[in-house]
């Protein structure tokens, strides 16, 4: 099936999921992001690539953090940025998603950054744009339901490459609520595509999707076993809704078995790095000593995130 | 009116007839086959050369949102009787409503309308509807459509009550708790795409419960829209035990699987969900062996309710006009003969309903479908008479086109 | 304009020539900035030949090009590195071939996003004319005429030596 993210020359025109993207494109994004990193160190933190272009942040699900990093990234590319919190506007008046898109396209939007609660929403938009013949308008997925958060996956890979250099020698563990996590799914696809030989998922049965092995992942329910000799540990946020009893009895029990404490961290390699997409729940999935410790690279992840998003937007906007 | 249908390949699966011959109709009933009845003078002669002449199709599940358009769609698809689930708005839980529906159907004079009455008031699964009154008004059986009866005691009492009168109860086996948050089959595709899953257990637990209640009440039950191999296995066991249980499957579930969701195609959202290849194969084998009847599960959905992210799209597809071509497509893949395939949508549904029909026996109502099995047509919105243009087959070529449909000896579609 | 293309001139010798042209200006304390990739190699040579202490700057103009709409983002961009303060500095921009002038325009724009230099000079090995912008080389050692289909490419050989190559499109 033709991947709707690629044009007929195999170039990236939308970024909706890491799944199905060839390794070359992932590497291109990481390399381009490296070039953008040094812009943050300059006096004038801008390049003129997207000057005159309009980037619309369409967030159907609230997220000040992600929206802000996309806004910063777009502005550093000299684009005009418009933020739309759809909860408060037309969709709640009954306007369909596609009607909203049509209206914004008529306002000369060039690129949509979309976050939506339903898996697959960006695909609906991309297909609609193709149907109305607007191949000059691009979609970047900022998170759709449980399906994908590709820019987060890419910035996680950038982080790993920065600290560990070679993907092909690593053991990476993802810990937590993978069932509901779009970050986890994107990380898994990116890790396997980039050639990481061992990808592990650690969590209770209730928080792991079935058929994880089909995605190339080894499943562990015992965190002590799962963390052994890992080079990278990606901790996932446990959302409040999950702690209400059907999937987990309590945050306390979760922390005892699946929280990352200094003792558990010691089971991994001594130079292992600890990552987290944020925001963190201290004392639920991660102990403060680890979050603030020397092995945590959580704040650098945020900086890398801006460069990665600049790379993604410039690549799709140019194709 | 005397009608003769000449030169067609007459297929009556129930009577094991499959040959080129002439069909004779008098006063709305089949009058003879091959040999004209004494004194027969044709008032109308239909040339069915190159066509198959078979009993009008009986569709065990079709929603008639805008009744005129959908009944026209039915006969355009060769369907002469439609069984209508009770989940219209308002639900069919009062005899007057059933009366009106049947009356309207008769007025329109196209496909026969066989309504299912609501089993419980408002389909809420709590209090019984007036089953006897609904039966009198024309309901052929009682159903919850695809809404659950969560309260097992209420279900037990409803089945006991139905059994009192010998009424059949049609239930879609779907456990409420295990399916309420799900939008797709809990399998590889849902895991990968991040879609909330409905496990097979939702179907098997419900079937097991229903089967146990059949044992205890003796109520006759028809399970609608099976979706899994495990479900088929439970059905087989129940029948082997001699229990009065029958079942059907939607034609889309014989041809499609979870893989057809592709990149979140909302046209692949169905209730029950499309499951895995193994499930599809088991359903196909069961239908081929005669264990399952086939239906369209016709569910017209407007673009506003379909062109949405997968989880928000209303499930279901247009079915009346594709029931025949899709059945033929399935039959080719399953290596069935034409009579075997047509039985699934004529005599088998009639048997489920316990009504006469689905055959071309002398004296039977002249509900006839004449179709060209070789003719191809493209599925586009314009090609469909139904208001429901929603289909995973949009743009595909279909094989099998209905030329003429007769209901009670009157031509209601074609020439 | 001479068009000596057979054989192609010795690029290493041309670097030495270029260095001698720049030498009289060393009292202005110039900083060298090479444009990837050819300009960077030449800048490395010049730094050694002129015995300069500052590290050279390396510019990638991918983000400042004017053909983004037609060609998209170049697939292989490298990070720009300017290891000194541009403010008030005399900069010598270095490239291998000067042609339409658009690359130089992009490099100047990028340089100005780092600060306000006192002056910017342009040093090139080859000038093939056909300018599309009012830009000129301050220092050049070889004027050459090429047909539209030909391009002149500076390459670094396995032994590290720089050499010209003529390519036909």
C-alpha cells in the first residue's frame, strides 16, 4: 500500500507516523536537526526557510508544551504561526474536522501541525488535501490518539544518537503504559528501523498491547529482569486516568513494581541514559533522585525537540 | 397477469433445480417450470437470455433510514424481502409503529418489509416490549439490534416470555463490558495502529451466555452477524447439541479483515469489527457448509458521519445493492457452485425466518430475481439507489448485475 | 578571459597564489569563513599558508538558499560553525567557484545573522562569470569560461590533495 506520507518520488510530504518510513528518511531528519541545533546558540535564532509561509497549530487536545515547541520551531524558520485551540472554537459548534481544514486552507495555510484524540485523524486530513488537489499543504502529526507521536519519536532517537552514537549496538527498554502511548509506538518503530537489535517493553499485562512481539519487541513483566544491561531507558508517563482501578490498583503499587529508582537503575549499564517525554510524575514512574540524577537526559531532550521539529517542517515544506 | 420468463438459467437451490428453462407466473404466484400450465397465455414475456433466474433474495438485516430510497435500492439489488432491525428512531417497540412500517412498505410496493420488533422497551434491555402485540402487527421475530441486554436476568425473562409464544429472538452476541470502549478487533492491526480493541471474548462470552439461556428456556434464538472462528465453534457445538440456534454473517465479514483498515479507512469500521484472517476463513467455511446464512447488514451512513477519524466514524456499510455481487465474489473464492452460493441468500434466510419463500416452487409467491452474472459495473455514488453511499468498495468493479426483479409477480425493478 | 581547460590547473598551486593575494591584508586581522565543501578545504589551506591562529568558520548555506520552493531542503546539510565573534570583524568568505553569485548572497545573509562584521571580502579560486546578482570576488586567481552544461568541481583526493574535475551535466 502506498504510504500517504511520501510523494511519488519517495520524498516526505507529511509526517504522520514513523512506521513505513525508510531508514534514509529518518537519518535525513536527524542529520538536518543537527544543523539546526547550532542556530539556538546564535544571536539571531532564525533562518529564512519558511519566510512567508503560515504554520497552523491545530490542537484538538490541549498541550501547551508540545504546541509551544512547535511554535518556537516554526518561528525560528521565520514562518508565521497561528494557534488554534479547537475545543474552544468551531468544532464544538459542530463543524466537522474536514470543514475546519477547508476553511483554514482557504486562509492560505501551508502546514498543519495537528494533535487529535482519535488515532488516524492526520491521515483523514492528508487524504482530504490530496482529494482537493492541494499537494502544497503539509501535515505534521503532533500526536493522534494512541497511534503515533512521530516528532517525539525522532527527538528521542536524536537524543540516543547524541549520547550513544551507534544504534546497532544498543539495548533499549521502554517502561510503562505502552498500551495507551503514542510515544511508545513511535519509539518502537524508530528503534527497529534504525537497527537497534534489542527493544524491550516493560510493564504489567494490563498496560501492554497484545501482539507487541509482532512489532519486534521483547516483553518483560519483571522490571529487574528487563532493565539488565540496558543502554537506554525510556520512561513513559502514567496518566491519572489509568490509576483508577480497572488497569492498576494504585500509583503506589505501580511505583513499587515499575517505578525507576536508583536501585533499579543500577541494574542497567553504568553509563545508561534515562529519558522521559515529559511531563514527569515524580514518585509514580520515576524517583526524583533519578530524574535529577546524572544519567537523566530529560532536559536536553526538550532542546533537541525544537531542532528536530525545525528539521521536520523544513523537509516536508520543501517537497 | 400471466408472465413468462424465457431463456434464463433457472436456479432454485431449495429444489435442486439448475437448468435453462422457462418460468411461468400467474396471479402473482409461480405457476409452472419448463412446461406452460394448461391454458396459459403470456400477458408479458421477459427474455432472460444470458441471465440467471432465481428466487428473490431475502436479506436478514437491512436498515431502512429513508424507506422509499432503501426499498428501491433493495429491488435494484434483487432483494425482495428485507428484515428490518428495530433500531430506527424511535425504536420499534410499539405495535402501532410496526403497523405503520408494514403499511408504508405495502404502499411503496417494492420489497416486502419484515420488521423485527424490539425485545425490550426502547431497546434499553430492561423491560419487555409487547411482544404478542408486535407480532400481531407484523413483526416476524424480536431483537435488540446490536444493543446489549446487560442484565442477564432480564434476558432470561425475555427469552422465557418469547418461548411462551414460540417467538424467535434475534441477538447480536456482543458482551457490553468487553466491547463498550473498543472500535476494532483486538489484534495485530489495532495494536499497531493504536485502536482500542474488542476481543473475541466479547463474542464468545455472549454466545455462551445466550446458549445457556436457550438450554434453560427452550427459546429459539438467531445469532446475528457472527465475526469470529471461536464464535463459529460455539455455534457448531450448540447445534450439535440439538439446540434451536441459528446464525448469520454479514457479507463484508466474509471478504474483509482487520487489514482492510489500512491507513485508518473509516469505511472499514463495522459492528462487529472485521477480525483476523483466521476468523474470516472460519466464517467462510461455516457459510459454505450451510451453517450460516448470509445477509448484507445494510447500514446507510451519511458522509458527515463517515468521513471522520476511525474511532468517531459510524460503523457499517451500504449493502442492499452489493449483496449479490459480493456473494458471487465470495463464492468464487470459496469455490462454491452458483446454487450453493444463492442458497445462502434465498432458501437459508427463509429457513431462519421459518417462513415460506426463498424458492420457486409451484404455488410460491412469485418473488424473482433475474441477473446477469457476467455483467460488471463500477460502484460509485451515482450507481447506487440507496442514500447510503458508504462502502469500502467505492470505485471497485462489481460482477453481477440485476436486470429485473419481481415481487408477487409484479415487475418492481428493471424491465 | 582564458579558457585553459586541458589540462586543468593545479588547485594546490592556485591556493598558494590566493594566499599571496591576501597576505598584504593580514594587518586587518581577517577571519576566514569557508563555504562547504570546497570553500572549507581552501580555507584550511589558507589558514596554514597564512599562519593564522583563529579556527576557520564553516558555512552551510542550505537554510538561506533562494530555491527552497523549487528544490526543497538539500538532503545533506552540515552544521554551520562560526567559532569566533563576527561582530566588528573583517571576514574573508571563501568559495571554490563563483558563478551566479546566489551562494555568496546566501552566505552573506547567514553571516549577518551572527553579528555585524566590519567588512566582508570574497576569495575564490575560479570565477566562471555569468553573474545573476551584482557580486564580485575581491580575490580571484582564475577566470574561466564554461558552457551551460559543464560544471567545475573541486574534489579532495585520497591523499588529501585538492584537484579540479570537469563534469558534464
